[in-house]
């Protein structure tokens, strides 16, 4: 199944479909020479790409580019698909925060100012992209989004098993 993605270039967004949105994003950045500020993708039937394109036709630029706010486009896509995005423990911190941004109807910039005002917006975005927030920062982000942050230590890994055999029998 394809994913429908929305890329935010600041002045424009790009809406498309791909089986591998992360790889597609890198290819678009390389080909266009422009950096994506934020992005969203969701698994959905490819028909939703055409549907959101038609809904935003009055805002269309060249090709799949639109002069439309990123957050509104994400919200529209979610509404069209009719899914409530459920954030699971397998999502990255970046994906979870971006999903919460949509649900809280707040921009990434506004979140940065509200949750971690001592960080520059650029540094906040870098930490978000790399998933490098500490637990205290994540608690502040959750509070600013009206959510709760939880952390669970992974179970300890047993040491590797080592043994000798002699004539095919374990010693």
C-alpha cells in the first residue's frame, strides 16, 4: 500500500504518494535543491492523493505543489481518510509529536516557543528531526500539547550464551 505524503517547503507544500515516503523526500530534496521543513505521511489508498489534489485545486502551483498551509493540509488529509491517527510505541518521537501537533491544532514553531522557549526554532527542529530531546524536554512538550509523556525502560538483554562441544556433545 502507498503512503500519501505532505512536504512543507515553507512557502509551498507538495502532496504526493510513495511506497517509501522517506526515500521520496530525500530524492525530492536532492532534485529540487530545497530543504523540507517538516513532513507528514500516512498509509492510504492512492485515490486520496487525487482527492486532496482536487480539494486544493484552487491553491495549486506547478505539478503537485500547492500554496496552502501545511497544518491545514495535514488536517484535511486526515479528515478525508476518516482515520484518527493513533500514535503507537513503534512511531518515532518526531512522528508522535507531529501527530499531536495536528490534533492540538498548533504549529511546530508555536510548540517550540511554548514548551522550550530557551531553544531557537532551528535547534528545536534539529532536535525533533534527530529525536534528541531528553525526558524533561519531552515532558514539557507533552504538557504544551495537552498530552502525557511516558517512558518505559526496555527489558535487559540476557548475556549471550557461550559453550563448547566435544564430539558433538555440549560440555
